[in-house]
């Protein structure tokens, strides 16, 4: 009988060891591929030319890291200039409601945006702190301005908030007139069909039925135009009231931590608490 006690165990084939050593190096390319795939999906899913707070809230942490590469972010005075131009453009188009100022903190320049519903302070590092709806609106704007691939539009000369008396009653009057014309045509057609059915014995119910349908459509369109005009007037009046409140206030709102163009200790304390969180 053959003695097998001294026989060594068979060695693993070299192919297996080669595969095991190859697993490590291939993991990094796989990770890079996953990041690229995630970045492509984010770019196709989100419109960064119209990136807003709702989009920012929907993005996960992985999507945020894939879309915004921290190594390519713009900081310093260049970031403040880009944010300044972007905010002026958005204030001019009413995408942002607020007063824009340059303030200082610890000897460095900051951008302050405030309204009757909150404020935001932007630092050269891209940090944004504040409260209210202004903070919610400003955060995605700063993120966009920090991207080198994003082209900041040139703000118009008269970018500041308008005078309350210069705000029109509503917008889209041409569209309302077009809808009114269509509604009038529907009413006239319906009335004509009903009159024709009453005067001449057409011997069918199709004409009066269509006349009633045309009348109902016309009335509905007139009601829709009236509702749109009332909504425009309400929004315009609300906008004018907010403008008057800012103009009549001789000083910044009490919740804005800025005095004499300098961020106070209250604002600095809020920044420290944000970092701790």
C-alpha cells in the first residue's frame, strides 16, 4: 500500500491566484464606472439651467457628490462675484425676492440677501447660512455659481426690486384676449345653432345639442379668463405689499444679524451652530 502521509496538498492553480490578485485592481475602475453612470443619470434627470430648491431637496448625497465635484468648485472673490451676478439676474426676473448687499465679517467680504421672510449670508468658501425662504432659494444658486461649467448670465442694469407703483396689475393679457375671442366665438356659434333650431324645423336634436355644448364651452372659457385675471391681480397686490414693506422699513429686519455693514456676533454664532450640526 502506498504511503500518502508525507504527500503535500496540491497547490492551487496559478489561474486562480491570478484571478484573486486581479480582483483588487479592478474594483477601482468599477467604482469609477459607477460614478460616471450616476453622473450621466443625474445630468439627464435634472435641469441644471433651472436648478431650484425642489431639485436640491430631491437629490441624494450620492447624486450630489456625482454632480458637483468638490475639487472643481470655485471659491474666493470669484465665487462672490459670480453669485452676485447670478442673484442680480434672478432678482430682475423675480425668481428671487430680496435686497442684495455686500457686508463684511472678520475682515472678509460677504454677500447678504434679505427680505421680509428671511436672510442668507454667503461667504467666499461657498458656505451659506441664514433662515427662511431666502436661505432655501439661495443655496442652489450658490451651488450653481460654484460650478466652473455653469455660465453666469450678465445681469441687466436695472436689476433691483422695482417700485411698488410700477408693478403692473397682471401679465399675459394677450393670452387672455385670445381666450376671450375663442369664448365669444363659441357663444355666438351656440346661440346661432339654438336660434336656427327654434326658427327652422331641422327635424334633429343634433343642432340644439351642439348649440348647448358651444354655449357651455364659451361660458367655461370666460370664467377661466376671469379667474386668471383675479389671480394675477392678487399676486401683483401681494408683491406690491412686500415691496412697500421693504421700502418703508428704514433699517434691515431685526432677524438679520448685520449692523453698520458688519455681521454681528449673533450671525457668527449661528454659523458655528450650523457647523456643529
